[in-house]
C-alpha cells in the first residue's frame, strides 16, 4: 500500500497550475540560500538541496569523486543508522533520489505535506552529521563499479559521452564524465573524502528549496532551527579554465564491443548555458530533429532511408556546451554518407531563413515544453534550485519562455553560422569492435 501511495505522490499534477510560479528567497546567516514555493492546494511537499559541486570540481587524478560522494551520503548520519535513511522515507509514504552532473549535485525528498519536517531533518543531518568511514567507502565503491559496468562498460553506446567530451575538451574538466575513473576511486583515501566534504558540502555552497503545502512562517522557523546552526564553510573556489579554439575539424574513432551498428557523431563546442546563443541552439535542435517532421528525420529516415535514427542534442553546461548530432546508418550506407547529408541541412540553416510556418511551430513546441517543465512540484523545485545556482536568476522559472519567444529567424541563421562550422567540430566514428 505504501509503494502505491509513493507512486501516486510522484504522479499528482498541480491542481492550481498557472504559468507564473510564485516564490520567496532569502539567505541564512551561514550563507545558505533558501527558496520557498507555497502551494496549499496539493497534499505534498518536496525538500531539496542543490550543492554547487560536480565532476568539473574534481582533481584530475581523482575523477568520479562528486558522483561517488552522492552515493556516500546515503550511508547514514550520526542520528540515522547506516542503511536506514531510505527506509525512514518510505515508511512515511515518501520517495527520494539524488543525481550528479558536471556542475552540481542534487538531493530531494518528496513527502506527504504533514511529513515535510522529516525532509528538513534528513537534509540537515546529511549536511551536518554525515558518517564518512571506511565501511561506507568500501561499500559504495562496489556500488559505483557495478553502476559503471551496467550503464557504461556493458551497455550499447555506453561510452558515447566519454568519446564526445574527450574530443571537445582538452583543458577544461568537462573532458571527463561524472562516473569518473575506477582506478582513481580505488586509490582515494578516507582522508580525501573527508576533505571533499569539508570543502564543498557547506551551507554557503548550497541552495535549499521547499515547495508544496506548508505555512510560510512555520517553515521559515523550522528551516532556521534545522539549518541555521550549521557553521559556514570557507568560500568555494570556482573553476575558471578556458579552452583554446579547436582550429579545424578533428576526427576520432572508437570501437565498442557492445554494438553491431556503427554510429556517426558530429560534435561542436558551444557556449555556456547562460549565453543567449545556447537558447537558440535549443531551437536549432528542434528544427533539425524534433519529431518526424523535422528536417534531418524527414530527409534521412523517411525520404532517403539512409538512417535508422538521427538526433540533434544541445548539451548545455555552466561553462561550455556540446552540440551533438548522431545518426545510425541503414544497411550498407556508410558514415561519410550520413555526415554529408547532415552537412547539407546545416548549410541550409546557415544560408536560408526558416519559414514562418516552421517558426510558428517552433514557438508552440517551446511554450508547451515550458508549461510541462513546471507542471509538477518536483519539476518546480528542481527548476528553482538550478536557475538560482547555475544561471544566477531564480525568476527564469517564469521568464525563460520570454527568451525563446524573443528569438528571431535571423538569430537562428546567425547562430548556425557562428558555431556549426567544420573548424569547430569533432567527427567520431563510433564503431563495432573489430573482428579478429
């Protein structure tokens, strides 16, 4: 019965959804930023914390630390016995999760609104009283290794992202993925994990979001009680590494033993997610591969039947981005044929304005995406935290759609010319393993 209730919690839509999301934000004396979104029409509440630490903040000789640490902080705390954190949440009808990217780490608990205080307690415990010992390190080391085996080593195309970032980045720590190196984790000492905690898991490197059904004065008092006494940490240094231009098309190849069909990858280095051009690249992705009527899909899959699948993805991150077009060939078609057809459509974008009809369709797609992103309490909490921490503008939860609406057809052409060039890209032939 409890599992059914947890599922219901995750599926509840916002009964009073409006396009504008009201919120209040302030800082505690220890530097923790707090964002509150009150909606007393729903029976749920979410407590979440985002820490400004991700894979890019790691020592190049200790990659995988941020993701590993996410696992480690579920081990237990001074007041939560080892292995009991998830059980406590589930016994109270809630659900939880965490995830790590190159730029941040995010934890949350979704609970019935009358259990909201439990989420505050768990996250304050995770921050103030985590138990970091050798037992936990050894246990999670095996968990992360198994995750890597399942998701990367033994999964078809599982090493695709690693090949992309290694091609696009030379200096910046985006050149490795969040899973990191197992050799680095094996070599790490307990003292290094403790130092990582002291450096990054401090209130002045975090944003706390509470969203859902609560009383404002009551939640402010509880937040002060749970998080106010936690000491401020040292200021956290931010990564500031600039990449040199790619200066010419680069070619790479990789053999994956888990695949039978090769994949062609066209990767471009692009600007920060905060740059207006990143929003325009989102729109270009939709033009090229957003559905069966998109340009690349219609041409390569439907009409010419040279590709099983084609997709353009804008991977925007805090410091840089990667714009990737991937395609699988049909039958005897070769990867150079796919590259040539992709280039033809890119050149059209660079030389011709998209049609008025295409532009209108694009605006409808992005307005629908915007509405959907704010249609659940979990989505709202994540957006509030991300917009504050990575963009420096919490109100983007309400104004992002205005940016997309303001993008012109001329800007789409200009941005295609600015970034989607052969001297700014890496071609990757992602191939089956060679036979003996």
